[in-house]
């Protein structure tokens, strides 16, 4: 008989009571706070979320779910955050929750004692954080850096630019990746460290998002802003996988949402005295969408079981990377298929701005391109599986 620890390591999918409770609360909250009418209003608002609504999320304790109790969090892990992000994706809820959560995990993994004590309680309490990791070359390898930091005395002089810095205009803290002495480094910037013209809003496919380009030329900060603990190169890879996990959760939720939108239309639209959902040409693709969703969710919660970041890893073997990459690829394909069919089944109306199905298609395109599309992850999976 194997030891108990070995049995636990072999568990493929765990769904804890905490995850179930968080998912139920998040679904009710998201449905109430983010009905489709509110989503459309938020598309033209100044930010992706109102300040009072963000404060409610902080009061629910969601920002501290994966932060240890000693820093004001709940001491859980990213698996529990997945249970919150999935229902938010289902309702097209846009917020800086993913970026703030990931920033906290980076600080937990690579910050020193002072940096953790300073920032983790603030992030758990509602401070907004943004990630400045992507660059114009579009490489999803976070260690491929053209932005640089040069140490001059006790100052770090930065140069270069970042793209897809979501919610930068409302962020209080930025985690910025740079090359320092030829090696990857992570720097914490406060909003006050950036000049007024450092941010430029970008036009992106998902209009519920607020994405910005960041110009780092001329920015200079203290060397104390450098994250000084842990293996930065390894942490960048873990950060990449953690982001993939949370975006997979958002895409699984989005797939549920768009399937529901499509089913509502198929069971109310009539042609030739029949609801169009009765026709096999529409039934069969809906079954395919549902089976794709179930596969994606299975991969998602397997990945959530074996992978964590910031604290102690749940899986010390090589399964975690495989699981996360599979989850991201499967979720991207499932969401793309379901949202594409939703537009198709709505006919000509589906291609108009007024059709809710296209909001999900836009979200699917955005999420898939964050930290690697399905082809990218399949390419990296091949050598891991052979």
C-alpha cells in the first residue's frame, strides 16, 4: 500500500469545501453586479470597474485568498482563486482581480521580508496592482526582455516600453520585468514613480478591458524597489503558468456564459413553426460545445489541484506545467468554439454590435492571447509529454 502522502500526490482533481463556497458566493455576486446591461455600460466607462464595487470585492476577502494569514490573507491558494474567477468570467465581470492576485504571488515568491510586510497587507485590503510584463515583440516568454534597468549608484534607471498593462490607470502598484546586468529582474513601481505621460491607452478587442502601453524611458527609482528574494527566472515561469491558470478559469466561465446565451436564443427563436433549437444541425454543435466545456473544466481543476505559486508548491513533480498548459489550451479552444457558434446561430444579428454573443467572442479572443494561445501551449507540451 502506498503512503498517505503518495496517495494525495496522485489525486487528479480535488474540489474542496472552500472552493465550493467561494464559487457559490462569486456566482451570486457576479450575476447581481455584472448583468449584461451593466457590462455594456462599463464598456464606455473610464475604468473597468467602479471604485465602490472594487471595495466590495476587497471586503469579501477575495484579494487575500492566496495570501498567508500573517499578511492579512486567508492562507489558501490559487486553486481557491480559480473558484472565484470562473463565475466572474461567466458574467463578463471585468476587474483587476487577476493582476492584483498575481502581483501578490510574485511578491510572496520573490520579495524580501520588508517588501512582503509592506505590500501584501495592502494588496489583500484593496490596493490595485498591475503587471507590466509584455513587450512589443509579442513573445510570450517573459524572460525575453528588451526593457532594461541600469544601476547608477543607489538608483535604477529604466528604459523601454511595456504593452497590455491592464488597469494601469487605476493601479497603485506595478510589477515590472526588466533585464538587469543581462539577467531578468522584477521591480516594484508605485504610481507616483511614473511621469504623467508614461501611460497610453490601447485599443483592444475586448472593450470591457482597459489596457495601456507604458513608457519607462527616464523613469528612475531606488534600488530598494528591486525584488530581492528568490529565483527571478524561475518565478517568471511560475508567474506565466499562474496567469495561464487564472485565464483558463475565466475562459471556462465565459464558455458557460455564452452557452447559456445561445441556448436561450435557440429555445425562443422560431422558424417554420418550430423553435430553431429543435433542428439537429444546431443541436449537435451545442453538444460539442458542452463536451468541450466539460473537458476544459476537468483540465482546469486538475491544474488547480497540482499547481500553486507564491507559497509551497502543491506538486513537486513535473505534472504542474503539463496540467496548466493543457488547461489553457483546452479552455481557449472550448471558448472559441462556443462563442463562434453563438454568433453563427444568431444569424445576421450575431454579427452586429447589439448581439451579446459577440461580447463573449471578444472576451475569448482577449483571454486566449494572454500568455499564449492554444498552439503555443501545445508546442510546449510536446517535449514535456514525449
